[in-house]
């Protein structure tokens, strides 16, 4: 799909989150990524044709619920700059990851030690530290650097429908 043809995702409902819901998101992001959520407005956007919801943080789609748990979007990762839960890839992997490819061991230069098999992770490029994707770890962080094999399943990446989402 060409960049200009990204369809708008259909919003089925929007509502502001209760303080306990915001706290649950803040706790999950602090624990998984070492980031502090500091914002005034949190609005849950339920999407008609997607199996995930998006949270607008001060109007921007910075948090989503992939597979039911709160995590940053690619934009959220670039906004909050996580200190843990990060997989770093070399320049050669950027175009593949940005096109939605899963992340393979040869492209990885570093992975946070605390990552466990099944964790959500942020995929960053090593030169500028920009986030390219959000994925699901298929192995522990200590086992991600190597010669072969798929180690992160790409769930959301630069240029996809969620990345282009606006309301």
C-alpha cells in the first residue's frame, strides 16, 4: 500500500479515561519502558475495524492496546524515549523494519537485558535512536544478538495505519 493510500481508521467511540485507567497505563509504561507519563488529557478511541484501541495523550495517539495491554505507539516511543524494553537495530535493518518485517538477529546491535520472551518492545535504529516499530519479543533480550533467526514480531511500524492515525 502506498503511503498516500493509507485509509483512515474508523472511530467507533471516544471517551476520556478515568484516573484509575490512566494510572494503570502509567504503571505499565513505567514498568515496561522506564518512562513517566505526564499529560493533562487521556482519551480512549475505540476503532471499528481494528482489534486494538488507541489512547490520545494530550490529543496525540501515543498509547495503544496491542493484544490487550497498554503500550506506546511508535510516536509515543519517540515522545517518551524509553530507557528499557528497547531493541536496537543497525542501519541495514531500517528499511525492512519500517516496511513491517519482523526483526531478525543479524540486524540487532543491542537489546535491553530485562526483556523476556513475550514482552512488548520498542525497536529503535542505532544512529539517531529514533523508534521504528513496536513488537513482541520472541526470546529474551540476552538472546537477541546473534547470527540467525527471528526474535521480534513486528506489530506496528513507521508508516502503517496506526502511525498515520489522526482524529
